[in-house]
C-alpha cells in the first residue's frame, strides 16, 4: 500500500485492511458510540470536560483493538485526518450492515 493517498476514496480500502479483525472493529464501534454519548452529555449538561473524556474513549477503545487484536499501529499516526473520517465512515458502514459487526 502507498504511504501517500491522493484522496479518501483511495485511503479507505487501506483503512479497512487495517481493521480486518472483528473484535477490533467492534471495539472501534463501541468507542464511537461512547464518543457520541459523551458529546451529547457535554452539550446537554454543559460539562466541557466530557469532550476530553470523549477523546479518550474513542481513541482508547480503538487503540486497544489495534495493539491487542490487529497487532498493528493505528493509521492515525501517519494519516490523522483520513483516519478520523475513516472511523466515522466505518461506523456508518457497520450501522447500515455494509460491514459485519
């Protein structure tokens, strides 16, 4: 796989290949659900510190998936923006059944 990607469309297949382990995908999905819940709580309750908790929740679950199940380094380290978008596209793809949970 190339180290540089011309577009997200080019990057996403690489991103999915880095998430081939089902447990890792589940951990990403759970982390993303936690992020959404914490963001909602931060807005509703007016507690900005929950934004930091959302960050730790999202990356915490994802990195456990990578280090313990995928046995790879998160793409976030080399492609932070594409990886962030990839997390949410994969989340949507899992929700819609395009990717197996």
